[in-house]
């Protein structure tokens, strides 16, 4: 099996999503040669290379992308810094795996999608929840008729982060301009899981609110402005007419986590996680008409053995990315799927700003 020569942008050795999830996932697979990593400083890049077994280390994305030995690039940096390295990699005709959100705006996402399609490279978006065994089983059970006709979906997601106090290393989440908040992160991943498992929205109403106006930095005691959304409520309908109610929030005191209740004419399914985003360990329970209690329907076997469920789901995403590159085929989900989610979030913001119900155009490939 030919190994794909990969470079990872944003590979801090001790913190960040790449270090916690992407690099361990790549290291566990036989599909890749980790050709290079980069951060903004040579010393941290070299530390990451030593820790994860990369052949080379760079202190800029430009240097990594220019490396002729690299055929695929992962972009795993803050969302407001995705655009430049993704576009540079695409112009260099590299295959690209980009974490969600794809762009800092829908306009950026559109430009990246257009260039990826034009260049004919494999492009993959980080909707790793689609590889989660519990979500895949829930989707299969719905398709098999386990719950009968789908009637309603209720989804709740709550995170303690970004509350009355905030740590210095997550301070960027308080600034709406950065875009790392419950709408883009919790909302994007959670809504993609819902739509992938149960179908696309056709119409929705929404409220996006910023009720917390300031927060305290734990390490310094400094009071800083909090301009990011901390509440998002959506109600709408799916393609089959089922109704949906979604509530996402940050800064909760005690009860956090993720829960999605799926109800039909003949049964019910419940997906839960201690993580507020369904990229971690998901549990699936269900019952059919006449059964008095929910039974555990989870498949505890991760898609890649020996890894936690969240890292295993990312590893499965990488494995399909490598397969697409070797076969010369498209990956799924790709940048077009990301663009659809960006447009869904735009509709949510517009519904909140105008108070008007939004009609969602069918997803086109």
C-alpha cells in the first residue's frame, strides 16, 4: 500500500486540536508518511516533529506547502487563519484536509471550494462525527425503519467554557470576530451530525444571542468584553416534514454535554455524550413500541482499534482521505459539504436578525 506523504500545519507539540487528535490519528495509521509539520516557531515545530515522527519541521505554512515531497496538507489552525494556507496548498495542487469551519466566512468557504474543484484535488472537511460508530448506527436504524416514520428531533448542547471566567489560552473565544464560538463550533458539528443522520433542513426560525457581555480572565483577573454568541436556538423542519428543536449554549454551571432525541411513529433513539460537541464518545440507546425502557444500542468498537472514540473517528476520516487520494476519487464529506453548513449557519443568523422564517435550498452536489 502506497503511503500518502502528508504535511500538517498547526502542529503544536503540547496543545491544540492537531496535537490532541489529528497527529495521534495519523500516527496510528499505515496510510501516511508524516513528511513534515509546521508551527510559527522552528523550536516548537522541531519538538512536534520529534514527538510525532515527522521527517521535517518548518516555521511557516509557506515553507511546508513548497516542499515538493508533500502531496497532501492538513490545515488545523484557528478558523480565522484557514484561508491563506488552504488557498496556497490548493494553488500548489496539494490535496487538502481542513478542520471545520472551512472558512471564516461563507465567502471564504466559497472561494476555497471553487478552487479545490477547479484544481481537481481531493478536499476533505473535518466533520469527523460522521465516522462515529454510534451516529452511523443511528442513521442505519432510522433507514431500516427502527423508529418508523421520523416525527421529531430534539438536540441540546451545553459547554462550561466561555462563561463568567475564561482561561488565557481560550480567550479568543470571547471575540465574535474570531469565529470560535458555539454557533460555528458546537453548531457546525452538531447540526452536521443531525443532517447527516436524519436529513437536511427545509425551513427554520432561530435566535442567536449574546447575553454575557464580559468575562474574567482566570490567570490575570482582567475583565474583558465578551462579544461572541452564548445562546443559539433553532426550530425548523426536515425534508420529510419532521420538526426539529435545537438549543446550544456556553458558560453553563453544572449540566453540560450533548443529547439528541430522535422520535418516530414506532420507536425512539437517544444519542448522548459528556462532550458538548458530538465528536467525542457517543452513546446510543433506543426502544420500539411496547418496550418500557431504552436499551443500549451502542457499538463500542471504534473504527480504528486502540484509539479513543474521538481520535478513532478522525483516524477513519484520514483513512478515507488517503483512499480517495490513491484511487483518484473524491472524498466525503468534502468542501462542498462544508459550504452547505456555512450557508445553513448564515440562514440561522439571518433568521435571528430579521425574525423571519428562512427557506433552505436543497443541497446540490
